[in-house]
């Protein structure tokens, strides 16, 4: 009987391990094997752990165990459940959000962006976005790489704009075809191109340098278009 | 139970804090589990995070009030 119980316990242990392994695999994604664990993936795991542990602790302490607990134990468990784990969860969710909003998938999660994402991935498209994508000039996070002004302020501004887009999407208050609001700063192009031999060799870049630096002249005056225009967007939307 | 509630939750702050934190954690858990989608961002970030912050704030208020009442602050 003891041998049977031991076998049963071992098989249950193996089952739990395999379930954990399966969920970790799902959680961390296929890219983990290729690139290693990123900060975003790690903090997502930490956040998930904090959320599950916090929910369990708070529910048990407040609704089931409370009459049986010593006041000091109750206080310590509340300290863990109402302060330590929530702060850990906030760190996890903030890091995850900042990392997730950099991905092309997060931009594509609103269907209004489909014409832009489809165009970028179209090997025949003549737009700058598609050219950069198919030549792998930007290896990852292609939308984010061009649509943020560099530095901390730019990162925060990109997130602010992302949430403005989210709000327009969920409230259905955007106007079709969608258009870029504001002006695109040349610094986003210059961040990668400036200083390269190919860029410096072009005489017009040298001649118009001051205008390019002060945004009096846009890079798109000569290069472009960066994305499909309103007509192409309508055609792309109609094809779906 | 009476010992705990008599000196720690006189204003119902802890119970409100626990409920708010539980709801916030659940909303954020859905976001973390399902990943970035338009509805999960709304639920997890715009609803879950404020609820969680409210829970932390209420807990800290309850602790500070309790410490003041005991003359520790």
C-alpha cells in the first residue's frame, strides 16, 4: 500500500512539473529559446506569480482564515498581500506594458492599423516602411523604432500616443482614413542614418543640413512615401 | 475576530482595500495572461491598475491611522 502511495505521489509530482513546464513554455514564448529571457518576459512571469499569490493570500486571509488567525499573523499576511505583492505586480505589469507596446503585434492589435502593417510586410510595396522591413534595416520593433523621438521623453511620448490611439479605437471615435497627427521629426531618421558613409556622401544632405536639422525640410520631401496614402489604405481595407 | 476588527478595521478600510486589491489583481492577471490586446489593456491597465493603487492607498491609510491611534506616530 505504501509503495502504491509512493508511486501515486511521484506520478502526481511529475504531472505538476510537466504542467508547470508547459505553462512556462507558453508564458515565455518561442522567441525565448532563440534570444534568451528578456526583461519584459521575466517581469511578466514575476507579475503573474505576484497576482496569483496575492489573490490566493488575500482571499484565504480575509474570507476563510480570518477568525482563526492571530492578530500578528493577520497583520503580516495583509502586509504581504496588500503591499509587497501589489508593488511587485505593479513593477511586473509596468515593465510588461512598456515592452509589449514596442512590438509590431501591439500596433496591429487594433484592426484600424491593418493597412499599415500589411503594407509594411508586403514584399512588393514601395513605401519606406516596407523597404526598411524587408531589408531588415530595423531588426525588431519596427513601428516603435521609427515612431518614437529618441530619449526618455520620446519613449514616454510614444506610450502616451499609443494610449491615445487605444482610446480612439475602443471608443470608435477615429476618422477614416487615419492620418498622422503633428509632424514627423527628422531626428527619428537621423538617429540611424546620420554619420553613415551613404548618408554623408549625398551632396544635398550636406547642402540642406541646417534645414534638415531644424525640421524646416522633411526627409519625406525627397524620400517616401513612408506609408500607404488614404487611397491605398481604402484599397487594402476593401481587400480584407 | 473581534480583537482584529476592533483595533484594525474600525473604518472598514481594510476590507475595502482587500476587495479593491483583489479586483485589481484579477484584472491585471487577465492582462498578463492573455497578453496585449485592446480589451485586455482596458481591463488590466485602465481598470486594474487604478483599483490596485486604490487598495494600496487604503491599506496605507488604515496602517497610519492605526499607528496614530496607538501613539506610534
